[in-house]
C-alpha cells in the first residue's frame, strides 16, 4: 500500500537526516511518495490575528528544475533520493512562504495534505525543541497533530527493525497501528514489542496481545514480531538501553507518562517520550500523540 510522507527540509546541507533515513529504511521505493517541504522567510507577514481577518494564506509553489536549483538543500535532497532509487514521479517539492511560524506552518501542511507521517531532520527537530521550551501562542496550542512525527536527529544508516514501545494508553495503540501500516509491505524489517513493567500489576500480556493484533490487522506476519518485557521503574532509560542494544532503525512510542509542565509540552508529548526524544541518537523516533 502506498505511503505519503512530508519531509521538512531546512537550508543546512550537512543535516539532511530525514532524507538519509527514508533512503536507508525503505528497500522498495516505488510505493513511497515524498513531498519535500521548505519554508522560506516572508517579505511581509501579517500578525496572526490579522491573518484570519484578511484571509491571508501562505504561498505554496510547486517547483520546477530551474527553481529547485536556487535552493541547494532541496536540490541535494532530490538528487540523493533519485540516486538511491526513488522514482522521480514519487517526489514533489513545495516551497512555502512563512507566515505564522515554522512549527505552525509544518503542522498546517501536515494536516492539509493528510500525510501518513511528517519527517523532521535535525533542523526541524531543533525548531520543535525550541518551541517546546518557549512560550507559543494559543493559536498553536489549538491545533491538533493527528499525524505521527518521525524525528531524525543523528541517523545511523543501515540499521534495521523497529522497537515498538507499548503500554495501556490509547497513543500506544495508535503508534502500534501506524507501525503496522508502514511495515505491512516492508518485509525487510521486524518488530520487537517492548513493555516496561513498573510493578503495577499483570498488564504485560494484555498490552502485548493488543499490540500484536494491531500489527496483524495491518498485515504484519506473526513471524516478524517478537516481544520483550523488562522490570524497572526507569522507563526512558530502559527504552534507550534497548534501542542501543538492538541497534534498531526505529523506536516507536505513543505520548505517555506523567505530563510535564508548560502548555506546549503537555499538549505535544508526555515526560517519558520527551526524555527519549531528547536523548535518542542513531535510531529514529516515531511518535504518536
């Protein structure tokens, strides 16, 4: 089944981690559609409260070859994708004039385009990280991220398989469904279901079975799925340790755990997923709200 990813592209040629991840992770490129999305400074940007009144809309340009050449990061991304087997017809490039902040503009495009995931390289990750640590307008808080985020900080190409961290929360089951959807035809990767037992009862088997069913409903064969349970109260540490031990390409988890302080932090992710996001390297984090 075809997947459509939105990859946020910055201007830093040295940090195209999102591009490098998708070229390394997917062996069969013909079923993956990619939209490369670059946001440029606007010559004039109305205040957020005037945008709605004036009906102001950002300009999104579908770029041709000559226009792409004016943006080295987009040109390099396109060349890398083509050289590694992505068909030209599967690659769309969009240039957007910033008008309501980079984070909000990425979220808006992610929602409007109904992408299966939004991929953030190091620059995109840093923008979200900065937003997590600063005061952001209520307009941002009112938006919903209904799509998974793929956060690519320092990717180690060539890694395989997915560590799917599960618990009893709804976001955990949503990310399990997402992993199943992505991997249904990506048979070169297996899934390890990972449950951290904090001593709160016998929930492991129930949760693991629910996650297995989500994968099975999406067509992931049982022989590609294993499970692992560890016993500790230090959940993020256990996830990070297992990610490194197994050299997984992906760590997938839902928003969970005690909610941290700050409006945007509470809105976006829980404290456990935030801790993993801050410290995970080499593997890519797939995160579902």
